[in-house]
C-alpha cells in the first residue's frame, strides 16, 4: 500500500512525488512516456533556448555600440535543436535521479484510476491512500479548415532545421507573443492576426501595448479584430471587422493547448471538470472525490509549469495530512524574448471591474541608468494598488529581465507588504531592480527621478 500514487512525470507529478516523499510517504509515480513533461521536452526549456539564441543574435547586431566588431554569418537552426535536445535530456535524467534518491518508485505505463485508492497500469493494480493526477497538457487538434500542409505547430517550430520565410500567428496569448517575437527576431516575416483588439487580453493593457510596440519594431504586422476563418488556395482568409482580408504566408502557427484530463477513469468516479476541460479542484487542490487530488496543466487555467509545481506541493502536503492552501493569487506570468514581460496579480482593468478603488504608479526603463548603459531601454514597471489600504493588487513589468524582477513583487504580495513599505526600500545601483522600487514610489507620488507632478 502506497501513501501516494502520482500520475504524470512532468513538473507537477515530479514535485508532488518528491514532496510526498519528504513527508515520509511511500510514493509511486506512473508515467507512460518520457520523464519531463511538456515543460522539459516540448515547452519551457526548448522555447527559451530558441529565444535566448534570438536574443543573442539581436545583441550581436548592437555590438558595435560597445566597441566590438562582429560579423554575423548566419543562423544554424540544427545547432539550436541539438542544444534543446541536450539540455532537455540532461534535465530529464536529473529528474529521474532525484526521484530515485528520494526512494520514489517509477512505473512505466498508462495509469487508469479504478477507485479513489487504486490505479491500474496494464495488468498491475497499485493501491494507495491518495492519488495525485498531474497528467499535463497537449496541443489541441487543429481546427482550421483547409490547413493541411500549411500548419506549423509549436512542437514543429521547436524542432525546425530551417526558417520559414513568412508565418501567420493567431494566438493572442503568451505562446503566440513569444513565437511572434522569436520568428521576427530571426528574420521571418510575421503577420499577427488578433481575434480581439490587442495581444494579451488577460494582461494589463499598458504592458500589452508596450509588447505590441516591441513586436512592430521588429517588423511584425499586427492585424487587430481579424479572425482566421479558413485557408483556401494557399491563402489565409481573415474575417475582419468591416471586410474580409486575405494573407499569403508559408506557414500558419498552431499553438492552442488543452488539458489532458480524460481517459484516466476519473469521470466514472465523479471527478468534475471546468469549462476549459481541466479537472476541477478546490483551494486544497482536491477534486470532488475524497482522496483524489489534481495539479498543473490538467486542471486548466494558466497552464504554467511553475504553477504545476506549486499546486503539486499543495496537493502532496494535503494528501500526507499537512494542511496546505494553494495561493492562486500569487501566480506570476512571464513572456521571454528580446523584450520580456513579467506580471502578477490584477491588471488595472481587472481591479476596476472588481470594484476596487485603485491608484497606479509607473517608472520607465528609459531613465534607469543600468538600462541606459546596456542599451535596453524598452519597457516600464507598473504598480496597481488599493488606494485606501496600500495593498499591492498587481505588478506588471515589461523590459529586460522582467521575468526575474517579477519575483520581487510576488514575494512582496506573499508577505502582505504594502506599497508604502516597498517604496521605502532601496536596491544596489546600477540595476534593473531599481525600477521596481521607483514604480512603487511613483504610486505614492514621490518617485525621485520623474518630472514633478502637476
């Protein structure tokens, strides 16, 4: 009898198994494919290697500004693919080694939940006190009529050995933005058709506009309120607000993902699902069936690997009898690329819709000394706070190292730091992190390096 049976060997399952083992549990992890999940094999790690390569290419073009003469002779896609495979394999092997060092048994095969305390893997039945489902996500089936032969999936993009001349991107979310940034920086002609008014509709509008400007600066043609209807005779037919548009490209990017939440016997047991197809869980990562928990992409929502790990820790602790609450309000989001974005909490628009009286502050990278000396002045920090209490409601950063800087805001919100307390802090100079403090000071109206208000 195991204390915990874990389904899935990605960031969620891996973290759940180790945390349960740390709490003295006897744990078995079931994985039907390779260890690592989408993050390690087809998502976070490979995509960030590609984006790092693109950033290096862009930085190399600026080398003359720093007295360095370089000659760019080309871009070797095969070398980038080889690096992604090498790094991904190293991480996956490290995960397997850590599972072994924690005494976690690994069973290869597809696990089917038979009851709240048993999982069948082929002819073998595993018995456990609790089950944690962390089965991840996958590319959703392409639904574009006439797309045969023209679609480029994100999996295929990360394995490409040559660059397409032109690509149509239609996903307004983070994956679409990253892919558009990557392809444009590498020299592809990118057309970005948006079903709505802007990219990143779930993020702060100011941040979205800054990223859109960065995309345009790299040659991306953004077409708002244009939905891809079909492909006919090699042309993409877009339904615009007033008229039909036609665009001819070499490839159409397909990046829509869906939770892997069915086919494991959960429905028959009464485990519910959300509107997006993800497994429904409460604040303890528990499903409607006592003893069954779920974490990560299979629960839908943002579908981020660090969220999977955090939810998995919560699920494992509750499964082992240590009360834990999943703090969904602390979910940070990031976009990597030559210009980055990092955000946590509510946007100004979301706070307004929630009926909060808000005050905001912002500070541009353009007057930060470190950004200036590095030639990375695109971006700004924006703070959204409760006007009455000073509670930090959200922080939104666009610019170099934004994916790292957002951690400051996450910690501040986790510790219930107020705007006033954050604004009284100080940082090493020169550094990007100074912009975060300056953004908080502007929220209170006393940023030292901005023109006097009013």
